C-alpha cells in the first residue's frame, strides 16, 4: 500500500503541472483546471485496481482530464446559451416597453376621460340647462341669441350656463387645474 501511495505521489508531482497546463489551455481558468486535474487523479486512484497492469497511466489520467474538460465546457456552453436566451428575452421585452411608452399619449387618455365626464355631467343636467350650455359652448351662440331662440332673458341664459359650469367644475375637479377649468368652461 505504501509503495502504491509513494508511486502515486511521485506520479502526481511529475505530471500535475503538465496536466494543469493542458486543462487550462481549454478551460482558461487555472483554478478550474487544477480542480479537474485533482478530480481526474482521484478518479484514477479510486479505479486503479480495476485497470489492466499494462495501462498507460499518464494517458489514462489525461483521457479523464479531457472528458472532465469537455463536461465543464459543455456545462459552460449550456449556461451561456441560457444566459443569451435570457438576454434576448429581456431585450425583446425592453424593446416592447420602449415602443409602448413611445406610443403612449397621456393627453389622449385624459381627453377621452374628460370628455366622458363632461358628457355624463351634461346628460345629468335638466334639458333646458344642457341645451343652453351646448348652444353657448359647442355652437358658439351669444347669450342674446340663445335668449332670443328660447324665449328667455339673457340673465336666464347666464343662470343656466353658470349652473352647467358649476356642475362640470365639480365633476372635473380631479382632472384639471381650477384655472384651466375656468378657461375651458367660461
């Protein structure tokens, strides 16, 4: 047993650096290469009794190192492929977010929401009030024209417009600054 251990130690000392250099040529990492060489030498030591007496031990260990290097490189390739796929998916998703954000127009959303609120608010007003507001704001008729068409006084027109704008200000208070509401509704 001691003879075998001494022979193994001598073999290890004689070949370790050559084997590490060989493995490092492929795995490009000295620490990994040293681990692969030690694993291969241990593999030889554990299986030495099963080998034929005429086995070329350096060639046997070098073959084990070769296979361990191949396994290591294949594992790296799988990791790199997975990493590349993750990067590809991330780039695709990021590109989608950029395009979506570039196409996003907040004023269109708020304009549609505001218009919906205006329409609902106007629909909730009494018919005459709504009609006077529409004639004033959408048809650009003067108070005098509206009064004449509806056979009411200009003060009556002002009352209905004031009632409409008050209801709209209240409904839109969370969407527009008060100064803009005043401009938009008066």
